[in-house]
C-alpha cells in the first residue's frame, strides 16, 4: 500500500518502505520514523485529514483514512505529558521538544482547532551544518568575532533561522573561550561544551519568558547571548541594552529584509521612545541576515537565499535619520563590506542551476531588478 499521495510531479521522492495496515491508526513511533527515514521536515496531524509530511517544501498526505479526534489525542499522548495537555486546554497550545531514537530531535506544537487537538512536529536536523554548507555570505564569519552588538537573523517561519543561528553559535563555541547563554522555545539543537561553555535555557522549563531569561542572563557572566525570538517590547528593549553594555546578542524576527526589520523594532516602541531607539540601533545593530528557503532544481531538498546588511556609517545615519527606505540601495552598493542583496543571491542561485526562474520572481524583493541581474543568461546545466 502506497503511503504518499504525491500527485503529478517530476521531483517526487521515492515511496517510503514503511508498511501500514489499512484502516488502523498508525503508532506515533512509525510516523516519526517515516519523517526521519524519508528526509521530511515536518509532520502534521489534524482531525478530518490523514497524517501529512512536508517533503522538500511540499505537504504530502499519507494514503490513510482521515484522523478522528480520538486519533489525534492518542497520538498527542504518545509524546507529551498530562501537564502539557492541561496547558493546551487552558491556553490553547503548548510548545516543547523531545528526542526520538536518541539521535533525532523534534520541536512540537500541540494546539486546539475547532475544539480538537492538532499537532505540528518539526524535525531538527541531526548534523550541525557549517556556515559554508548552509551557503551563508562569507562576511557572516567576521560577525562572530565581534566583542559586542546585536545580530539579527530574520525570515518567515520555516526559513531556517534556527539552523543558521545554531551554526553561528557552534563556530563561536569551537573557536573562543566565551560563555554562551541561550534562551529558547523550545531548545532545538543541543550544544556540547567545546572551547567555550554553553548553557541552554528553555521557556516553561528553566525560565518563564524571553524577557525574564534575558534579564537574568545579564547576571550570569555571559559573553554571548542567544534570544530565540524578540517577541515583545520588553525583550527588544533588554536585547538592545545587553548589546550596548558589552555583550554579543543574537536573536530572530519574522521579518523579511533589513529595512523592514529595523522598522519593525522601532515601531514596537512608543512614539516618545522611537528617536532614542533609532540612535541605539544605529550604533548597536551590527548586522541583519535575512533568509528564505527555496526548493532545489538540481536534487531533492531546499536551499537558502540570503540578504546581508552590515552596519556601516552610512547605514547607521539612515537608521538614525529615519530613512530606512534607503537601506536597500546601500546593500546593493555595499559588496566591498561583504553585503549581499536578496535579489543578487536569488539571481546567482538561478544561474548556478539551483533554483527555478519562477522562484526568483516569487521571492525577489524587486523582481525587475533580479531579472536585470540575470540579464538573459542561461542557468548552468547540472
């Protein structure tokens, strides 16, 4: 019995080998094994639909009967505690991480929809990728040697921000004698102590909130702090202060592009504070790395496109003077500082034969500019 309802596609992965009895509820362990063995990134379990796996960026439904409310509750209970399910009942959702078959780790969200339980499970890659394997701009490496400042990794959900940050911290951990503190929701990648010392704190387990964890981290002698996400005003304010007072701070935002990221932070503050925040960001924001994940053309899988803004005196002045709309132009002309525009990154991936022309047009910030960069050239054949 085939498990995948793949439809018509030329890039369909091979059918998995897992056998499932028709009509029966598949044990959670078998579903997790399927995701791991077939190279999936996510597993979705919802009432009224069969289990679905995200493969190479596409949602693929298993050829099984739709799940019932009892099914999703049974599957949820297989991986979480009564306490977590009580939290779902009280708050609507709960997020946590757990290990599977020792070497695999999943990030999980259990949530209510239409009064029923639904689950979204994200497989955390086992291997810590290098900056080169991820394809990051070369200038990112120099950011990891900064003594202080704020470095932001931005992009939509599922764009690989956590993977990029984990790889950055791994470099710092391996090459310096720094004390690294992370505040995560949940912990995804486990970091072993290398040359440095790494302490990882999880929301709801070790610390109640990002803001509280960050505030307390300042008393724990850190050199480097990772804040999983700057979700609220207090976290943003504390992160900027931490960067200002001699710490290298990494965090994420669900924004696309450096200019939108700066605007998002400033707009979070009351009008009476915005001028002060512009001044603080102009000196303490060291870089914004924005990324998108795209389906590959040369083989199954996905590949990242990047925009990298590095704070120069010119960009600092634009932030301070509330002229962030001009940042894109500075990125375009800032290659000597290691800056990369998203449009240039996408055009290069296309010319290398790694992504489709349609993806360039869909993901580019200025599709016409990206087309001009391609200039009628044909992609390499792979």
